[in-house]
C-alpha cells in the first residue's frame, strides 16, 4: 500500500522525462551564455578609414517566448497544437546584446535578433509552462502530454539520450596482440575539444604517449617538456614500487641526454615541423602541449605541472596493471558511463552554429567596409544562418561530430510507446561491430535501464531504455564544487608541487 502511494506521489509530482526538460532549461538559462562568453567578440581585419582598432563585443543572451510572424507582418503567440496543424516550427527568438568598441570607446548596447531556436514542449520558455490541466484543455492541448520533444515543420522530433564513456577518466586494458601489452586511455574533453589520449607500454618496457598528431612520444620526454626536468621529480610524481623502478630505468635511459625543458621542447617540436629553426620547434611544441594535451585540465603555462601529475598517474596505473596489482577496467560498468541529455547535445550544436555566425558577421562587416560604409549590427547578422543550421540538425538527426540519428521522429502509437521513446538510450558504439560484452546485460544497469526493452537483431544491447523511475544527476554547481574541494583539503590532500 505504501509502495503504491509513493509511486502515485512520484508520478504526480514529476514528469517521466523531467530530466530531459531540466537539461534543456539549463542549456537555455546558463549554457547558451557560456557559449557566447567563449567567443566574446569579433575582431575585423579590415577597418573603416581613420579607425585604429575596432571590435564587436557580445554581452547577455536570452530567449523570448515562442511566436509566429503572420503574412501581414503581425506577431502572434503560438502554441504547440497550432505548430502541428500549420506545419511550422515551434521556435523562439534569440536576442543577443551587442555593441561596437571603436578606438577604445564603447557604443550604445543593442539587442540584436541573431536567430530562432526550437523550443522544447513543456520547458520553461514554452507557452504551456506552468498551466493547469484545465488551462491546457482550454488551449486544445493534451493535459497528459509528457512534453520533452520539439516540433519541427509540424513534425514531433525527440533528441535521444547518447550513452558514452565517461570523459576525463582513464582506463587500463591488456592487449592480446600487437606491440603493446598494456594501454591506458582517456578521452580528454573540455567545452570545445574532445581528444583521445593513450599511454602504452611495449614488450621492452618503453612507455610512450599518443595524442592528436603526436605519436609514440616517450613519456619521460613529455614530462621534461612540461617542466619536470629531473628524473627524481618524475619518480616522485609516479611513486613507483621497487619492482616498478626497473621499468622506469629503461625510460630514463631513452631521454638521458636531455637535461632541460628547452632541449625537450626542441626534440618534441622536431617531430612536428622537421628541420626548421629551434625557436619555431619550441613554439609549435609549446602550443601543442598547452592547447591539445589534456585540454580538460586547462590551457597555458600555469597548467603544465598539473598535466605532468595527471600523466604520471596514468603511467603508475599502467605499471600496476603490468605487475598484476590491479585488474583491467570494465568499460561496461555503468559508473564508467555518462549520458548526454538533450541540453548537452543542443549546447554542442549551438556552439558550432554560433561560431559560424560569428565568422559570417566578420565577413559581412569587412565586405561592407570595403564599400565605404560603417554597417549596423543587425545588417551584418544573418539570423537565418543560425536558425537554419539548428533546424536542419533537428529535422534530419545529423549532428555535430558526425553523429547520426540523434533526432528521431517521436513515436505516437500509444502513450507507453511515447514514454519509452522519450527515455531511449543509444550507445555510441557502431552496430556493425561485434562488441559482444557491450551487448550483454551488465549487473550495474539494475535500476537504471530496463532489462528487457532492447530491439532484437544487430542493435540488441546498443539501443536501450531508461527504467520508468530512473533519475539522471547533472553537474554540480560552483557552490557544491567549493564544498567538495574544502572537504578534500580538510582530509589532508595537498596540491601538486615539490616541497
């Protein structure tokens, strides 16, 4: 009896796909602004006569309520039912605060319409948000509709949940064939980059690193390029056991002639640029390790010591696997998985589309300046460019990063089928590969995924559905992060350094 009351209370207080709606709301309220702040401004290369420096800066961004522009020019509020019947997109305008900075003087800020974004039904910016069942019926809407989908050209489209390996966490595994016996891998990911890294040990004991265009770089060379130039400092970071020291001696021998960071950077740069000058080699190597090595840690000189410590941890875990002190990681364990919700997918799409819009604004500004004009901000902003790219991805399912089938036509055979589709989880693994273990039911999926609802045939185990009462946690905020860091420091954990 108590169980029935609890379930009834749960169903009455939350929508069954509330996590996806919350994810979209977070994208609109916070993530869009973060994307704008990443670009921050546009710097034209061609300036008007008499102007020393010129910049187009971006400020606050916000989204208004959905509306439709009628043929006679009138602006009218639109609801989802009307968008379905009229075969139009249920979308809302994006407004961005923009202004010029000319010769150090700021112009008056303007609210520029940069494009339209499809609105998720029942989200905070939806015209149905907060309405009672009676009010929904008055607007000819289904009061039991779960929301959590988009209406693109009159068609209901849902952004499926993508299952992927947890980024910024390294995994070790043994290889049964090839030159490497053990490998430690990590997908280093920040807001803009997602770069695979691997640290591997061959049969001779030599440990090398791969990332972007850098292949088979001795890990001791990379440590010295990061500023850890003494062997004893490398040993202090790795913290090997006595048995592991024999493996490290082989690696120290490989870079025994390199005694300073400059020589390490020159040798690293030689692998990138061949026989050019030493200063160019150093510049290229520095840019490579600052920008593309473990981008989730940070970029710039201040983060090199942290990157060296992270690499040392990867090497130690690799050695522990090699000596049988630990087992290889289970990639199918659900603690090693992350689910990318609608808000995450929309963020990556908006980031890509906005960068194209910023480049187009620069081109339009320079084109008009060549004609002797100082164009207005709205004149150089082609709002259809941003709108069409976002709409096209949602209409076709073709997403940033070469993903396919991210957006799907919402199934409406019955209510249960609709809920199932809104809670669908799609693995990033290809159905063409065997991946037998990935297709099996894993014990850690209990209570998170439905044990039986997966299609038969080649997609079995790769197309799953969340359990009916499954909740998905999201990233902690700054306040929660500060509390966690304080607890860690109170436990005696110290920062990276040599004291």
